[in-house]
C-alpha cells in the first residue's frame, strides 16, 4: 500500500536538510490548507505541502477538506506564477479515503480551478499504480464528456 509518510521521506531525502529546516519555520499545516517551500536539491523549484483529511465516513467534512487541499495548492502555485504542479492521490493511502470518491473530488476541483484561473499551465497527477491511473482516467472522461 502507498504510504504518504514514505513519499514525504523520499522528498526530504532528495531535497536535502534545508527543506526540513524551512518546514520547521512554517508552523505546521492544517488539514485542507497548503504551504510552499523552496525545492532545494530537487529539480522542482518549489514544494507545496498540503494535508488531506483522514477518512472517517465522509460525513465529517472530508470532501470539503480534500477539495480545499487541492484548491489551496493550486492557489499557491498561481500566486507564485508556477507553470506546473504535480499531485499524488491525496489522502488515498494510509488516510483511507476511497479512491473513486477522492478521484472525483480531485479532478472536479482541478478542472473548476483551471476554468476560473487558466493557471498553472500544466497539472500532473502522479499516481501510484495502473489501477489508480485508470480510475482517474475514467472519472476524467465522465467529468468532461458532453451529453
């Protein structure tokens, strides 16, 4: 199973110790919010950190918090004039968010944001496995099909 913590550790290892030092100055990050740092030794100039919700039952604000995590990240990218952004399937690993629901929220939020703001120019979804990619592709087709 994909684990968000392992992904975060890999980013920190690749970026170097300066990333952790900068993160310690941020004062944490609330669920549904996002913060931006430099990328240090990464190819990416910046790292946007966001916190998705732990899934309980879908009735404790999880959909709104997940949408907010994507939207706040996109807002930061736009504010910093970033040309691209890459997202994992936020909250679908150890946080237990059902993948189909999370895909619909992620893609709806991203599409709505891009319709309103036309930036960043490129949004990538970096997905862990083929079944998750196929699920996102199917949801994207459903959201963008013309009836």
